[in-house]
């Protein structure tokens, strides 16, 4: 019997992907349905629904769920959920749809048929209210705010059937895993406690330090990379996967961690997104989630430890996964090693801040990378990528002060 953490909501995983004859029949039926074009975020959310990562959701949220999630981080049925999962369309198209009507869901970038939905509700929202609640800002410069404010006029809601996982399995091979697959791997390895390390950058030495803390505490580690759409300047997932492979091969004890990717698009929602990361990592079978400085943040919109503090606001029954809260990690020249604000007693002048953004900036400007910043095998992979770029990528650093609370 499995001793892994239960899926979110207390039940079984609810993957919504169709297979075999059922899939064939639904695809054929969908060819005659009204088409709803989905943006990249909506498509990635549909895939997360399909693979069971968004268990216990059965489709895109209606108004009561949207409002409850925005205002209280819980759905109408009382189940904890931190960020709305919604689908929008134009007012004209919404007016033409009947309640109970089935529609085909099309990825607008690839024109691929991704699934179908039974329309159970049509509603409008206060977009600025959602942004203030979820992102703590309405500034259009915030990429998540911009995405919400660019949504079409009307949300449509209802249960979905998912036909397609897009191209992720073909591109990333065995590294692309659904929650049922990671759970099976954890059980096969005899892991009962598993920590997840969320990544959207290649692993530098601070990431490695966090990962090895998790390996000390838990039976195993899932290095879990996002492969949905990122912001301009971020390193492509294929390069990140390769860089992590060489790091794990050369600097981790064999069979203490696995690497996987997942197809969600970043919202850069900081604290709220950290909670969403906890929800679906619980579905993947992880008992713990590493939360470092400015988890899922962007720019200067969030305090460095806001994503840690928000876990204290969640009722104990709301989320079973536990955060592993790690203070800011850095290289201390006086300690001559990796440390944190909890373990290093030395003045900030000895501390070298290591961040994915800083590493990308240094690589894009062809600067010399110090040994304590990243492993040489990782740097070779990243330098190979930057050598293929025709132009320098401008990367802005956000402020950071050592010892911030």
C-alpha cells in the first residue's frame, strides 16, 4: 500500500485525458463543434487538467469558484485553491453559445484541437480585482497582470475532455511525467517523503545547495522544471534540462533525485503561485516543496520571503504538502562555501548573491563566471546555448538586500 501523500482534495487523481476509442470518437464529434481559441496560458492549464496535475478540478472555473479563489483561496465547495483557472472568449462568441452546448478547444498558436468543454456558465469578471488579489498589483508591467488584463471579455466554464498533450512528450521524452507516473516511480524507489524543487532557470550553486538540503531531509528529490511559456530572456527548457542532467550526473549521489518537466505557464504570482506549486506537487506525490527567496516572483513586486509566509495562512486541512522554508543562500568568501543568513555569521561584504537572473545576465554579456557561481559542466552547456544567439539579451536585475526579512 502506498504511503505517499494523498492527492489534493483527499480523493484519487482525476486525469481528464482521453484514450483509445473514446478519444477517437470525441475528436470526430469535436470537428463539428463551435471552436473556442485558447491562449498559451489557457492551453497549458488544459494540459495540466488533462494529466491530473490540477486534481480535483474537472474543468475551467465558474463565477462562484473564481470569486472564492480570488477572495478566500477556496472554491465554492470549500476546497483550497489559490489561483483562478479560467477560460475566456469574446462577448460575441459567448452570446452565441447556449448553456449545455459542447465546444471544441483550439490552441490559437498551433491551431491544434486540444479538447472539448460543455459550457455550463458564462460570466464577466472584474479583471483588476483578480489582479490585485492574485498578484498584489494592477501594474501592467507585471507579466501576469498583463496576461489577465488581455483576456477576452467573457469567461466560460464547464467540465472538459482533453485530447492532446501538445508537443511536450516528443520534445522531452521520459522526462515529461504525469502525476500518476511520478507516484509510480516514487513507490518503486521506496520513497515515502519526496521534496520538489521548482525551477525555471538552470541550477546554480544556490539551487544545488537547496536541493542537497532536501535530499538530507527526505527520501528523494524531484527536480521539477517548468516548460510552459516563459518571459523574454529566459533560457529554453531543452537547454535547462541538459544543464541539470550534467549537474545531477556529476554532483549528486546516484538514485537520490529525478528530473522531470511539467507544462504549466508561469504566472509570476509570487506567494499565490507558490501555493499553486504546492497543490500540484502534492498531486505529483511530493510531501514537501522547497521555498527559497522570492519563489515564483518577478521584478520587485514581492518581498523575498512572502512566498514562505503565505503558507502559514493556509488552514492545516487545506493543503497537505509542507513547505521547506530556506533562507537566502549565497557563497560566503570567509566561510569558503555555500551558506544562508541562518548559518553565516559574517558581514554582507563577504557574501556573493547567486541568482538565475544574475547568471543569465553574466552569460549573455560573455562575462567570466566565478567557480563558486556554477559548476563548470553546467556552464559549458549554457555557454553553448548563448553562443547560438545572434544578439545580446538584455536582462534586468531586481534589487536585493542581504538580511531582508
